[in-house]
C-alpha cells in the first residue's frame, strides 16, 4: 500500500505519454487524409479540363468525322460519371470502368483515322492526340488515387494506442473515490469521432464526407456537349 501513490503517479505519466503519442498519430493521419481528399477533388477538375480541351479540338478534324467522335465523347463522359455513381458497388464500378476504357480506345482509333484524312489540316493530329493522351492518362491517375490509403498497420496502431491510453487512464483513476463519467465518456466519444472522420475522409465516396459535389463539373461539361 505504501507504493500505491508512486504507482499511481507512474500510471498518470504513462497515460499522459500515450495520449500525447495518440494525439500525434491522429494529427498525422488526419493531415494525410485531408491532403489525399484535396488531391482527389483536384483530379476531378483536371479530368474535366482535359476532356473539355480534347472535345474542343475536335473542331480541327474534317466535318464528316466530327459527329461520330462527338457522340463517343458524350457516351464517354456518361460512362465516367457512372463509374463513381455506382460506388460502393465495387464490381459494378469496375465493369463501368472497363466500358470507359473501351470508349477511350474507340475515340483514339477514330481520331487517328480522322487526322489522316486528306482534308484534315496538318496540325490536327499534333494538337488533338496529345489532348486525348492527357484525357486517357488522367483516368489511370484518378483510379490509382482512389486506392491510395495509409497502410493497415497505421489504423491498427491507432486502435491499439487508443486502448492503451484508455487502460492507463483508467488505472490512474482507480485510486479515486469517485469516477468521472464525463471524462470516460468524453474520451471514448472523442476517439470514436476522430477515427470516424479520418476514415470518412479517406473514403470520400462511401461516408458522410464526400467529393460528389465536384462531379458537377463533369455534369456541366456533359450538358455543354451539343
């Protein structure tokens, strides 16, 4: 019993250290999630710009080749929107992504053929094909960006540190005559809220924090494709 105050003091110091480490880990994890969230929103805008640029450069092609390509572009934008609308159904989204890739191939083939037509200006392929290449590349960039998340060990460590901090805090309170329910419930609620927000930001197509509003840029581009 004579060692009880010293043990309690040690537990409190250990609890403070674990809480500090937990707070640091939450801060770094949240910062990384927020950065990736902003990047995903920026990629939607970039893809919209790339598709819009390529669509405008169809004017360089012979008039006879333009209607078919414009129709392919409209179908392509519809498909790109559907890829993300079908989430969280991963299999349906993957199937739609395959369709988008097929449309990319058709657009590229027809654009190359149209650029070789006798009435096509010399600058047609030089200006149109690089724009199409950027439009195709951004698809892969967005797909990979959606799959970039912290290693699973980070979330395991976050969960483990929260348990350890709670354990040490509880041990430090064991000698008190009364328990502070406000502190206990507040700690649990704060940890649950912080982790939930981080996961929501990491998966912005599945939770409450979403990037869907930025899809409106693609919707407006589709509406302008007459």
